[in-house]
């Protein structure tokens, strides 16, 4: 099997978010970037499938040189080789186009993505990429098995789950419960230093989306504590201040 895993470098969830250039640009100073958690699940499942069926896992990332530590971690986890498209993705369309162009001429049985990135929460790349690559899509996958030239996957739907089959090649997006992410060991970390990491330039410029500005959520208001024995005061506050009663 030949599997491609699309990775996104995202800020660690403990990062303090700030903006610069009149709130039109994310401030990356001092930010610790990690593999997008959903993409890490996709990578782990891809490795499990190739270990069971044979094959190779390639990871691809759209980003400048600052994302290479994230790529090296993916290689340390077990990916066989990596591709970095040397540009900053402007939106889901841009990311998908860059990935498509970067792997043009290659053949993959499965292309994995995460269900979404935890920074912009767009959830767009899997669908756009499947259309561009002329592959079927199964999104928010919680389990997947391979049988010959087809896959069987369980995916989340509103109010439940459904089991579907699809012929390969196909695009799958990883949801929680797909697997447990792997932690790189010392051997993997050492091997990652010598695994191939190809850097390619984007084949065109894409400016379908322009960001007008960012703003942080309103700060949380102070908490008012009510004595448990004074339920009447709580009811009065809910009625007079919050207009909930």
C-alpha cells in the first residue's frame, strides 16, 4: 500500500494567541507548533495499515521552514518520507491545490487527512482534495479496515454512525477514536534525521481568500458565588440580570 498523510502544523493548545499588523496576522513569535492532533491520528492509522498490509507512508505539509520540526516528528513516529511545499497556505483550497501539485505523478491507495485543523477548524481540505484528485471521500472516520482493493470504514453521522465501503484510491479524514496516537521512541528520533524530506516550490499563486482581521473572544466576566442555602437569591439573579426566568 502507498499512503499519503496530509499534516498541518498548529499552535499548541496552551499557546497564548495574539495578533499583529493591526490584527490582520497571527503572531507566531514564541509559539510552539505541534502536529495537528487529528492528523496525528491519521498518521498512526496509516502506519498501522502499512504494517498489516505492507507499503509506505509519505507525509506532506504546506508551510515554510519553521514547520520542519513537526515534519521530523512525523518521521520519528514512523513515516517513511516527507514532502514540504514551501509556502504558507492561505485557505483550504490553497492547501489542497499545493498538495495535489506536489504529489502529481505519484499514485496513492489512500490519502489521509485529519477531520479539521484545531486552529482554523475549516474541515475543507479532505473534500476539496478528493474532488481535485478524482477520489471518493469518507470523512470523520472512526475505524477503517482494508480488504484487497477496497476499504470498510465506520464514520460519524448526525445522531449515530454508519458503515460504508469504498474502492481505493480514496480520501479518508480521521476522527477521534480512530486509534491511539504514537509517541516517537529514541530509535525513531535518530532515524528521522536521515529520512528523505523533499522541499518543493508551489506551482502557482493562490489568493482566493484574504483575511480582513482577527479578534479575540470577549474576556470572561467575574463569577458571582451564591450560598447553597440561598436559592432565592440565585433565582432573583437569573430573573433580573440574565433574563432566563
